[in-house]
């Protein structure tokens, strides 16, 4: 398949990448840009561990073609901390013990950030629904929800 | 415990910063220069003889650097035990399940590797296959392995006391059959492996694993390489739950290809391959006969279980025994007969799972409630009457040195409002209880212990070198917390080197619930050893006795006169100048009967100690749809002592998801013969955030005399007792017993309809 040059904007940095049209955003982030925070858990949009933010909204990067992401702001977990300071959602996840094996953590944190920016003071039920597209097999979600609620109102 | 600055406190885990920022590396995240990409050709047949494999076209494809088949393995077979060596990890003569590894390719990129797989020609002679254990045991069934008549892989017989006499003396006897279907670990991280080799014959392996030493030993045997040359490196593991323990074909195949191509090879499984071709959990058919006195005291148990083991042994002897052992680790069983059969079928391989034996333990815990009701005894009282206590000896001979089971039962009942709710909730709502005991470690020979070392930098910082393995539950952080506490340092002043088969000492791994008891004991001993050395040096410098000194915040100080102190770095430097550098050294081997063997000698001390737990689940059952929703869970776990209460709670909450909502209500595989129909996360349903109940975790601390600071284990609580609690709660809600796991809406509806017909 013929490759083409595309331009991506990730975490505020600009990249020129040569991709095949069928390459997913997840593949390009992980393999070309070496941003491996987004994970491939299932490759079919079910588990949510590949979640990144596109224009501030969570998307499954395994179901998003890299060419579709041109001209949009892409945000990955690597871009959350700034000037050596963790994002409040990252801090809350660490302090509340919301991280066990960590495989779903980047997706959970990004989903939480996008959700709380849109809904700064959610109910617990709303918080649970917001992360219901990301599978965690370790935590039972309890401490993730606690971390979300602790960050509410802080963003 | 008042003195402790870290141990017993809620502290953030040391690994969470890397994980929260995307810096933590998992196997699939790694790349090496000149790395090749591997792909495996899998069997499309459940049972077939391989007549010929022609890989010549694949070998000639541009970009292909290595092709391996069973011919490259010299027929070497793997088994966890000497008597279970039944699996060629790259099969040679026969395939025994759909998805079995037949050949593999390493190429410059993944697309080329996939194209090459299409070019490998395999001639199969399809054989009759068998997909259920009862059918497989019948005369005339297709024989899957030449050595196993009637396809019986493992038979564990255990008999204690006089079972017939026990039944004769019983006031009430009940018999029930419970069954379940296959389910799976479904760790969020799919299986992956990366192998690097150099021209001196060193192999480096990265793969999600619960025991680098176990993997390294197996690979060294299979590849006939010295253990010193096989180096399994530390890497983050995205969950294990029992499913990353023994060796898998992937590691072996990637190693063969790396050696053949003399280049690094990465093999990353798809989610489908992770479902079909690594490990699953056993399905079971469980027959239970229980006899009790009028007051509910257990007098006799007869238990027969037939497990579908799939095509190979894996951890078969352990898997066949564990559910029974969990039962004898919970209650006093004076007369008991157990016959466990693990049977070969033409299905994927089954291993030990965190929620292993839901039909077995769910069945026993539900039958206990049935008997309690027939005798008019409250289920909590029924459990309290039979619960093991400190000083008791279990049926097969293990002494209980600490036991908080009764306290756990009482606390779970009290905090859940049991008395006000049981039998008193409106139709559709119910409450139920479950309980379990759990071995903390088990006999694993030289691999059953752990050792650790601590060295110091001249600035006062320390490095702990421990074989401890962390698959996500927080073991790394736990040993650092302990070492820092003992040495009076901050956690950030203690580096950890762990889980590397070359660099770190032998350890049993994140397996058998032993890390908090065994690995942490070794780390604690190393820290105490280093502390004594530091205090000895400092006692000269401060002109005080060792007993008068303490360590805190990086300083050695006199307990009575804290203003008299020296910086620890000073003592460390003096030790270096004196040619007596401070090197802490510690080890721990649990006090178990090393002659105990799963099949040939299942008696004697099974584990160093045992943990205990009780749970109360509240459910809402929709009688129109059959849907069960777990609304509240109150669980009390005797973990001995909570080194980090936040981490202990995390384990309890996680096991409500895996054992409760997942294993009890949702998770199962569907089949067409040997073809798995839902090898996908769209079709294999796991609990999501919205499915979870409110959870109230209660930590019970029995202060184990052997455990580090009294600790035992925290992971195997709800994952082993939630089945009982939910099954019993459903009965309390709508008056039907569902004896088939998972308890899906169709089964609830069918049971309600049957009851209404009667």
C-alpha cells in the first residue's frame, strides 16, 4: 500500500510521519513516535486501553486512522504533566491507590481529564458511566472512582 | 506498631508515578535494534496428526529471517512436574486443540510474517475429537495422549477419617451437583514476548510473568542451555491472576527464532490468541455429599470433581487440588473423601486462576446454606460453628498458627446489617454470605523460599535486591516500604532491583499468594541485618550501645537523647573505610512439609500460614428479566496485618470484580466443538465500572506470628468466596438455587419458571 506523508500535532509537538493509509493512530503513536502510553488491549475498540484525546475528546486510537487525526490536537498521557508538575488527575490516581498493574491507567486518566473538564462536579454515577468504556481487571474500579471524585472541582 | 513510620500506613505505591505518566514499559512497548516480528501458525483442527509441514516457500519470502516448526525442537516436552511432561511447546506429531502452535515465522515486519504464514503448507490427518470431560472418560473415546487411558490426566484421592461412619452418624445428609463453564483471566495486557540473543549464547527474555526464575529454568531445560545464559528480565506485567506462571509456547518459539536468526524477535499475541492459546480456567462438574449433626456441625463430606483440563497438563496437579484445599482451609472436616479428576479434552489448556473452582467452592458454600435452612440455623451461625480456629489442624494436616475467620464472619455480618436484612427483604432483594481460607504459599521445593540483599551508597541511599515479583498487586512497593521502615529511610531513598532471573535471588514469584509472607519476610530480614551492621558501626561513633540506638529519617540517634545523632551516610562511609561495607542479607523459607506432594502424598503442612475471609453480598434480582445486580458487598479479610491498608483494600475491591460480578455472573466461553466462539473482548463480558457494587472492605488483623509484622496475604478473598455469597443472596431474594455458574439471566428465569410450575 502506498505510503504518504502526514502531519500530526501531539502534546503540542509537531511531527511529519510517513504512514500507510490503513495505519491506525495507535500504531503511529506507538511505533513511529515512540509514545507507548496508549496500549493495545484488544485492537477492536472494546477494552479502551488505547484511549487518547482528539480535540479534547476521548477516542479509541485503535479504531482511528492516523490520516484522520491530521490537523487535530492529539493528547496522550505523556503530555499531561507540564513543567515537571503532574496533572491533578495523575496526582489523585497516585494518592488514592487507583493504579495496580497500570495497563489501563493512561486511558483511565485521559478519560477522566476529558470528562471532568466537561462536567466538573459530577455525581458518582456519572463518573462511573464516564469510565465504563475502559476495562480494568485489577481494581474493581473503586479507587479509580474515588480518585475521580477527589479531583472533581479541581480542574 | 506505634513506632512505625511507614509500615501499616496508607502510602502511594512506588510504581504509580511511572504508570500514571506513561513511562512504565510493558513487553509490547519495547523495541531493540534490528528486531524482527514474529507470528505463529495455529492449528485449525481440534485433533489431527501432522503428516508433513512444508515451510520452504515461507523461508524464501523476502524479509523472512527464520521459520521454525516442530522439527526444530527435537521432540522436547514440557510439564510443570516430572510426571506431567506432556506438551511439546511447538507441536511435532499431533495437534490437540484449535489454536495450538504449529509453526512460526520471524520477519522484518509483521505484514511479511503474516504473509509467510500463508505459505506454510501443513498436511493434517484429522482425528476424532472429544470436547467434554464426561465423554472423554468413556470407553472408546478418542485418546488424546498415548499415556492417558480414558483421558484421565490427574487423579487426586484424599481420604481422612471414617467417611461412612460420619454419614451414618449424621442427622441430615444432602447431595447436590454443581457445574460451571470455562472462563478466563482476560488480563488487560495481551500476551507478548521479546527475546534477544548475543553471539556468546546469552538469551534475554522480556514477557509478562509472575516468576522470572520459573520461566528461566523451564527455558534452560527446553533449550538445553545453562541457566546462567537464560536471563528473564524485569518488565511491567499487565495483570496475571494466576495466568502468567508456567512456561508458554510463545517464549520457547520466540527464543528458537531469535537463536535461528541471531536477531531479537518480538512476538505479540492478538487478543484472540491470548484467549485461545495461552491459558484458560477449568470448567467443572462437582458432586457434593455432606452430612451434619442436628446443630449443623459437619460430620462427613464426600466430594467428587471432574475438571476439563484441555489438551495439556499445565499446573494440573495443583489445579485439581486447590479447591478442595481451600475448603479444608476454611472449616473443620473430621471425615472427608475427595476424588479430583482432571481430564484431557481437545480444548485449549487450562491453568490455575484467581477465581478457580467457582462450581466447587460456590457449590460447597451454597450447600452449607441449604443445609442451614433445612435445620433452621442462621447461615452465619452455621459457618461460625464449623470455622477453623487458631491451633486447629486441617483435614490433611496443616496447623493453623493464626486465624481471624470467626472475627471476619462476625464483622461482615454486623457491618452489613445481616440480622436486619436476612430473610426480611422484599421479594427480589436478598443477602448472602460466603467464606474462605487460603494457603499462603505452598510446597515448591527450592523455589518456595525467597532471599534478598541490601547495599548502600555513600550518600545514605540504599538499593534492595529482591526476587519479589509484582504483576500489578503492589509487591514491589511493599518490600520497599518494609525495608525503608526498618532502616529509618524514606521510600524514595530505597531503590529496588527485582524480578530479574540473572540479578535477583531466587523467589517463588507472584504465585501461591506468597509474596507478602515469603518475599517480604526475606526483604525484612535483609533490612534488619543491614540495620544491625549500621548500628554496630554507629555505636562506636556515638559511644553508645546498639540497644540505645534507633534509625530515623536517615539518622542514627540515641533513643533517650535524640539530639545525639549522626547522619547514616557517615556510618556507611566509615564501614567502607574499615573494609566492612554494610551489606544486608536475608532469606525466608516457609515452614512447610517439603515431602508433601500434590498427588502422591497430599498430607503434612501445606503452607506456612493461611489467610481467611468472609463476605456478605446484597443483590437485586429482576424476576422479569432474570438479571442479577450486586448492590452492596461487605467483606472482611484476615490478611494478618495490613502493611499498606490502601493496597489491601485494592486487592479486596478487585476480587469483588473478578470473583463476584465477573466469575459469578458474567464470564464464560461459548463453543462450537473445539472452536471458541467468543475469543474477543466484545463477546467475552467482563465487569465494567457501572456493574460494580458499593464495597465496604474490612481489614481483620490476626497478627501472624511468622509473617513480616504479622502479614499474610490479601489477594485471594472475594475471588474465592463471592460465588457463595451471591448464589446464597439470589436464593434469599427470589427463592431459587442456581447450581450452574455463571449465574446468567437465562438460568435465573428458567429456575423461576420451574419453581412456578411446581
